[in-house]
């Protein structure tokens, strides 16, 4: 990022001769001069690199004297191996922001201002190397003024590939919901007026369209929810600056650093007890997803008096985000009243990244715009593979040498549109990284579209990796660890090697293999996948199994119905449905069974009356965590519920029965949901600590890797890590890729890579 001009200036200031050039492997610098000066230059270089750049590796070698008489920036050199790092998109820099708001500047209020330190990169790139003809800026011919900036090594816009100005570059305009251009003096001012009057405007951004409306306006936010078919899932907001954020959310120094970083992710921040935003923004949630503006256009829109805008992905429910102008009008015309459109094409879609700070580290929930395609560096060089991830929150991953390139968020692979984007991502990565994978890696779940996609591939080695092994491997890979560890894999759904649904597992694993040494006891999933949407079914499954285990052979149905009569969450369900489910559990000879902690969270949430039906995956578990939060703040120390551990031929089985029985009693005794939730969480943390201690004894291992979607739960990650570390365990957790299925592809790729070494 502006690296060559930086090197040029530095070398000239040291009076060194030679050259700098971009190769596809990185930057090549040749300097000659007095050896102490060269040493000094080498010393200063890594310390003074431009803010948006990052050095991953420096290789130095001596050359014979070339007798150069000046220092030059030379044009880039094409080579066989194209492993140069491609930059992610970068939020607008301070210099450009100052110029944007300076009436004397020739780019005053120009929505596409950028320089070598900022602007679009990955999302406008069609092909490498990253030169203007290979980007969607190729259709704009630079005016003489822009060209002279572009050609001048002393200029901040030297080789800024998307360089543009109002004379020669892209422009914005406003259309109605049918895509008809509206003639106005200033489309941006008109957009602000429309937003303030409660309209929904689709705004074209860096990686796709956003749907924007005034976050303080209840009616507008509710309307957006109805039209987008998004009932309850929190909506992200964009605020003009930190002081605006302070009006509705709290943030720590680390959260602030993330907010203002040029990656500009959405950061989950604690809501202020009283705030001006609509309660429709994030109902029943104690956080807001907040980001600061990252394009000049965002800054222009947020200049005048808006506290925050809803800025949610421009899509209908689970489809990919819209990027093309016509496509957007077609797909979003029923949602947006107006479109703020421009003619700088987005080549590849990329949603906003989402992150949360836990234990002083950023924990990605969605790793996308601003972070992709930055590679994850592996412990060693591996055979190139393509890993296709899971189903929900899908990402894909290519490896090349010691680098793993995880794609942007592809989405839930449940419809044709997302599958098409999945294929597009694979093709694009293959092309820009020039990788020919030697194997494709997939999840064992036979119904996943990604798995099916792999099974149709001919003539390439296929490697299946178990879901939870991939989770643990993902954690190991990003932490540069390839030793054997105690892996705690806690999530909602993953296909087990025995055909059941796993998700509450202790695996003794390394990057090659795993051994399952502990798990939650299996419970039936009445109605299969339906339990994910209807947690009350799982609640009933846990209660029924507990009751029948307790009363052994002579269980009377009548007794069970007597037992559950006191549980108020079933009132809403109705006894007929309850009977149907009980029959299903009793009579199904071949039930789908699960050991998932995610399902246990769901079941407990339903049992204590938080919710019977969810609008999105993980909602009940989230609300269970938040129920506790308000109680925990009162700092009341509770002993947790105690889980029973059963030994079964060397495998530890965690039985939920004890805990379910105590919760049923507590619910009957009107103990509050927050107190129950706290006792449940504390019980879990101690269960896992205990499980890890047993594994340490048995296998002489003291590193624990934490992975799986349940580790998005702040309490679980914080308290468990604290307790483990206090007990002399070394704890590995995620801070580069998501702990959820968004990180799965990295783990799959690492496992396949290590397995291929063996052969
Ligand atoms: Zn800039
Ligand atoms: Zn120009
Ligand atoms: Fe998972």
C-alpha cells in the first residue's frame, strides 16, 4: 500500500541508489551505497512503513556493485508464481478525508476520492497483477491532472490504481425504486433529505449495496424489517464518528481501535441503558453492531445531523448481497424507495466484517470486507488444497505454501444464488492466486451443498474432514500450532463420524487425526432439523429422556404429563403438539441423535421460558447468555449446576439429566431465568475444566484449543479461559478467523495439507 513511493522517498533521503519494483511475490528493492548507510536503511524501513501496509517476510541477499546513479521506481514484473499479497479494501485515509471536506480542493465532495493509502482494492480487481487495466476502473481514462499524480513518485497518488476526480472518474446518481434516474442538483444532499424523511435508500458501497434508513426512526426501521423479511436479527448501524457512537453505545479502548481501524469492521458494542436509537434496531439484544463510515460517499451522507443510519446488507433474507446496478434494482426494488447508485463497478461482492472484543482480542464473527484476502500464515508449507467449508456461514480456503487464503463470507449455502457465489469465489481465488489445488476438502455431512459440489468433481483427490476436527484444526492453524492438544469443540450442528449430530465434544487432536474422548450424551432431535427453529422440541427431548432415565422401566406416560404440567413454556405450545412430540421420541426407532451443546443451550432457553421458536440460528442461546448478564452484574456468586460424568469404555459421557432435573425444579420454584442461566453457565464451565483435567492426566497434554460457534458466548470463552489458565493450561482460541463455521474451511485445509505430507 503506497509501498513503492515510501521506499523511494526513504532511499532518496538516505542518498542510496538502486530501484524498487512490484513483483508478484512482493516488493523487490535493490540499494547500493555505503554499507553503514545500507544497514541503517534496512533498520529504518520496517519501522516506518505506511499505515496500511504490512511486511510478512523480508529476505536479504548481497549483490555485486551495479554502479547505479539514481534510485528508480520500476514498472512491475510478471513472473510465473503469482503469490503477491493482494490488498483488501481499505477505509478512506485522513489525508483523503481532509481533501474531501476542503472546499478549495479539486476533489471537494467527490465520492470516489482515494490514494495509495486507501480505497477499493480486492472488490474491484478482476485479475492480477493489481494494475488499473485489471480493475473495474479500466473504463475510466484519467484526465491530465490525475495522470500526472499517478505518474509522480513524490505524489500520494503515484500508481493509485483507482485514482479519479470529478472530471474523469465515476459519478453517483439517484434513482427511484424502479431504477429511473431522478434529476436533482445534488444526489447526495437529496439522499440525506430522503433518509431524514423516513425513506429507505439502497446505497452502493465498496463490497455491495447497503439498505439504509434513519436508525432513530421507528417506522422506517420496522418497514425495512418487514420488507427485507428480517424479523428479529439485529441490524448494523453506521455512525458519523465516535462522539455519535457514544450517544448510544459504550466502547473500550480496544473496541475504539477496531472502530477507527482502516479495516472498518462492524464492532459489537454494549448498548447504553438509554439511547436515541429505535428499539427495532436490535430487539432483545444488549449490543449494537456499529461501524464508522469507510467510503467518501458514507462520509458525505453522514455529514448532516444523522446520529446513525441502519446499514444492512442489500439482500433479501439469506441471499448474497447485491452488487450490480440493474441487479440491485431488480432484487431490492421492493425494499428500497430509492437507490443511490454509481458507475464504479464492484467486481466481487464482500459483506461487512463483524467482530467482537473478548479477553482483549478481536474475535471475528464474520471475516470479510477489509480482511480478505489477507492470508493466515501456517506453521509450515503445505501442498495446495481447496477446502470448501461447511453449509452455514460458508467460506472457502485455498492454501499455497505456508499461506492459507480464506475467502470472504459466502453465506448460508441453502439456495442457488449463494451456491453460484460460492462457485464464483472459488474461480476468482483460483485465478488471482494462481493456485492449482491438488485436493479438494469437504465436510462429511452428505447433505451439504458444498459436499455435493465436491462429489461431482472429477479427476482430483477428495479428502473428507470431520466437522469438529476441522474446528479444532482451524484454531490450531491460526495459532501456528501443529502439536497434539485437548480440543474442545462446542457448536450447534456437525456431522459425526458415527452418523449422529455432534457438537459437544472433547477431541484429542492434532492437524492429522483426532480421537473423540468425551461428549455430551446423545438425545433425540424430534423432527430432525426442525429443532433448530423450534427449541421447545429439544427442551421436551431433554426433559423426557431425563424423566424416563430416572423412572426406568415402568414409566407411565401419565406420570410424565403430570411432571411437565408445571412447566409454563409448554402452555404456548398446546398439549396436542406436546403429545405428538412425545410420541415421536417414544416410537422413533431410528431417531436423529445429537450431542450438541448448541441444542442444549436452545433447550434450556426454551425450558426457562425465554423463547420457543427462533427467528435465526443461535438466537435462543444468545438470549440465554444475555439473561444471565443482567443477573451477573449484581455480582452474586452462585454455585453452578453439576453435570454428571459417566465413563463408557474410556469415553467420558456428559449427561445433561442432573442439570435438566434441577432446572425443572428451579423453574417450578419460580427461580428467575437470569439466575438459572448463570447456574447453567457456571456448571458448563466447571464441567469443561474438569473434562480437560482428566484428559491432561490421561494423555499428558496441557494445551487446550477452544473452537466452535458456542465460543461466541462471551461468558463461556472468558470464564473457561480464565479457569484453564489458572490451572496451568495453555489456552488457544480464535482471533483471526471465526470460531463458528466461517472458520471451518481453514481447519479443513490444514488437516488435508498435513495428511498429504504423510503420503
Ligand atoms: Zn487516501
Ligand atoms: Zn481526473
Ligand atoms: Fe460448527
